[in-house]
C-alpha cells in the first residue's frame, strides 16, 4: 500500500533539500564520529561510540522515511484548481458561527502544515471537515472540544 502525499513545489523542494543535507553532510559527519570513537579503544565501554551509533541509526531512519515520502510524492498543479469547492491548496476564509471569529487557512499536505503560517493539514479535523465544501456552506466539524460550525466565506488559491 502506497501513501501518496501531495505537495506544493515549495514543500517538495524543502523535503528534497533536507534529504540532501542528511545524506551529503550529516551522514559523513556521523561516520567520522564513529571512526574517531572506534580509534579510542575498547568499544564495550565507549560512550562516544554508542552515542554516535545511535545517532547514525536515527539518521538512517529519517533518511529512509524521507525517501519513502518522496517516492510517493505528487506535485499539485495550482494553475487548474477548481475554486468552487475546498480542495488541497485552497485558501479558505471561514467564520466560526459560535463566536463570529474569522480565520483564513490554506489546506496543505500533513508534511507542510504550519499553524503559524496559516497552513493546516487536510488530515486535521478542520481540514477534513472543510474538504469538498462550497462557498456559503456550513461545515460541522468535530474537534476535541465538541462540534464547531464554520461558514465558508471565500475560497481562493
């Protein structure tokens, strides 16, 4: 089963850059640390060696995960987006019906979500609740605090 992930150009480039950094800089650095620790003698009581090996394991796990994500990554074409309903990469202006607060979010893939930048995951409760809705519709979204009602005021890209 493949987990296809959708990305913007910016998000995909960020992942590719991170993978390159890990492979080209971090991996050789950890190999060097392991070699230096190994040169210090008895490995059974060498904390530096153990720490470097553990760091290497974590690094290799991260590299493997990034490679898997990139293997199944798909670039979203923003030029032909349907603005009649909420989709991935839609910028949505919503109004909380209980308190009148207005918010604007961009729906993105989980790896690109950044609440401070107003980017929420399509896999989050709010993201899932907004997907497929049209301007003027009210989305009933189940969140940990209960059910919230959001009116969709505007959809753009």
